[in-house]
C-alpha cells in the first residue's frame, strides 16, 4: 500500500516501485504503444470489431477492453467496437455489463422492497407442441 512500496507488476511480473500506475514503467510504455496501434488501426478502419482490432493492432482483447473502460477509446465513436458483457458475454457498448444484465441486477437489488409482480405463468407454452 502507498507510494514507494515494491510490488510485482500484474502484467509482466517484474518487481517495481508502486507509483501512479498499477503496472511497471516498462508496461506503461508498452501500453502506450498498444494504445497508439489501436488508434492507428481504427483510423484505417473504424468498422473494426474488438477482435479484429486486437488482431490488426496486436493488442489483447483484454487490454482494448481496458482502454474502452478507461474511456481512452470511445466505443460510441466506432460502430462495431463493443465489449463482451462480463455477465452474459453478449457484446455491449454501455459498460462492463449489458443493459439487460444491468436491469436484471437492479431488479434483484430492489427485490425485497417493492411488491413483486406475479410470475407470468399463463400461456407460457410449457406444454406447447413444437
Ligand atoms: Zn510490467
Ligand atoms: Zn449481459
């Protein structure tokens, strides 16, 4: 904890002095390079998906996801740049989890307070012939 302590870099395992970044200086530099490569590829083709971008820029999907969460890359600027929802894996632009999962989360949070709507059990087609 605090500044001046030694810690292992989560990215490359190198020992480094904790500073304003959570990775070592070598990785900070590399991440900058990776960011530049992403921007470059997106300039060439703004329709890239995160996977295509990862391949073209040789940057891991995880790192690109981070750029997007840090808002260094604005997913909204690129039609196909979305990230997999952390909960269901569906591609989303809105954050770590997609809108459906976010709503589901909110619902389960409010679960105890409001009256719960009765489950929709009529005509659900359980016995329906296919
Ligand atoms: Zn490192
Ligand atoms: Zn989801």
